[in-house]
DNA sequence: GTCTATAGAAAGATAGAC
DNA sequence: GTCTATCTTTCTATAGAC
């Protein structure tokens, strides 16, 4: 136990990211000062710079981690062969994952403009990979004749926007359970791509 | 022509709102300074306070005007009796109007958190009125047996999110014309609420 | 109606003590 | 690893000249 008083790098780093995510998603990146983050964590402002070179890198770290986890979680899902079953899996996965990470999802849509062009491009390419996963399902179903969409690219964007919208109104303990919401959205998506 | 040099109230007011909308939508409310708005307009920062009591009121004015114009434009649309025809009208109206006012739409989704609680509530109640217009169409079609949605409230939120999403990717002069996009989205919406 | 000038507060980031 | 102190810049908003 030779550790010096006030040395907590293994917990302060994650705490900084957690508080930054909470504050950024609530007030917006530009409206949150480094001092405000430090206060929430319980350290002085200067201490933050031991964990991030600057404010923008802190934001980028949050968005990059979120996108990596999103892609990894989707790739870990069981992979159904049937296009309709895969599409249902995607719909339920997207709603579930996004509701569990509401803060990060909000950030990843709202705060992109605060990234440098290079960092912006990196996040966008990860998002594109995720969109491509859905488009591949739609193409497969289209080829098999079980889906009939006029344009798979537009259907991809339409479905993702529709599903992500759940985050704007869903509240735990509200009128509908998360599972019921998933079922209702799946019903609408299923019909929207039906022949 | 007794007007003093530098007196332009009838054009400076609208210019301030236009430049503020452009800058807020591009960089975010908190990231745009009053100096930056003044510079874009071509006046000094102090002159802005002849047109707005403070920065937040300027934002509120933009959002309020947008919501008022949205509601007025929808109410001015020809009102079809048939629920399916009215729904198609809503889909096309929403896409068209939102694409024409991309900056204001972006602001009205992204910058709500920068309003005071009172002003936030005023904007949200206008948004609710717009959502209610769509829900009324869905209820009417449901009662007539031409639509079959598991939950009209969720279908309302799903459809609006899907349609508003067009603004995130549509570019004039791209692969698809605006009319073609409207038709494709209408096809998907039509099927999603079909029995 | 717009300008210059400025008050007063707060921002991002760094230096050096401990 | 964290703190205190501070540099430098920038911010919102106001006062008073023209």
C-alpha cells in the first residue's frame, strides 16, 4: 500500500468519461466547461488533462467507444439465415441497445459537429459500417423475394431513423414495456418492406 | 430621406435572425458567440441588443417562428376526406416542408435544451399539436378499417421520426429527386400501416 | 441605429508545488 | 495524481458618444 494519497487513476479515468457523457448529453458539448466536468468528478480542472489532451479528444473518445461497442455487439448477435428473422433481430437489437446507451446515442447524433474533420470522418465511417449491415439484410431479402423495397439505401435510412426515434420518447415504467415497443416497431418495419 | 447614416432596422432584424439560424444550425447554439453573429451581419455586437433582449430569446424566436409556420402551412394544405389520401398528403408535406427549412428543423430538434423551461414547454406544446394532426389521421383510418396499427401513438412517433430522417442525408441534385424520395417514403409508410 | 469601449465573469490550457 | 495559481482569450451584456 505504498500508493500516494489522492492517486486514483484506475477509477478517475472512467469517472471522467462517465460524467462528461452525462453532462455533454444533457447540456451540449460547447455548453459544458472542463471545470464543470472536474467538479462532477470531484477533482480540480487541471487534473483532467492527465487523462485527455484536450476537450475535443474527450468527446471523440466517447463517440469512438460507443460506435465500437455498437458494432461489436451487433456482430456478437446470433445470425439467423432467414432474412425476415435477421431483420427482426436487427430491429430488436437496435431498439434495445440504443435504449441501454441513451446518453451515448444522443451524443453520437448531436455532437458530431464538434469533432475535427478527421475525427468526424472516423466516426462516420463506423456509422456507415453499421448502416451497411442493415442494408445487406434488405438486399438479401430483396434477392430472395421476401422483401420488396423500392430502394434498399433509402429503406435503410428510413428504418434506422424510425428505430432511433424511440429514444426521444421512451421512458422506463411508462405505458408500454420495452418488449412491447420492440414488437410494435417490428410489426411496422415488417409490413413496410413486405411485397 | 432624413434617415441617419447606418439606420437599417427593417433589414438588420431579419438579417440577424437569418445569420443566427445559419450559425446556430452549423455550430450549435452554445458554440456561437454574439460577436460571431454580429460579424456575419456586418454590425457590432452591441447593436444586436437593439433586436433581442438576450441570446436565448433570439433562439426562442427562431424556434417559435418555425413551429408557427409549420402548423400554419399544414393547416393551409387541402384536406382530403379519405384517410389514405390524407396520410399521403401528410407524408409529402412533411418531407417537402422540412427539406425547405432544413436549418430551422435542425435547430428545433437540437437546441431545445438551451431554452428556459418555460420557453421549452411552449415549443413542445406546438410540436405536440403537429403530432396530434398525424395521430388524428391514423385514428380516423383505423376506425374506418383502412389502417391497422397496433398503437396510433407509437405509429405517429415512428412515422415522424422516419420522415424527419430524410433531412440527415438528402442532398439536392443527388441520386434521387425530392419527388421520388417522397414517393418511396409514402410507399413504405402506406405499407407499414396497412391491414 | 450603430458605434467604440469596457465591465465583469468565465473559458481552455499550462506550470510548478506537494 | 492532484492541487493551487495563473496566463491568455473570449464571452454576454451595458454605457455613452455620435
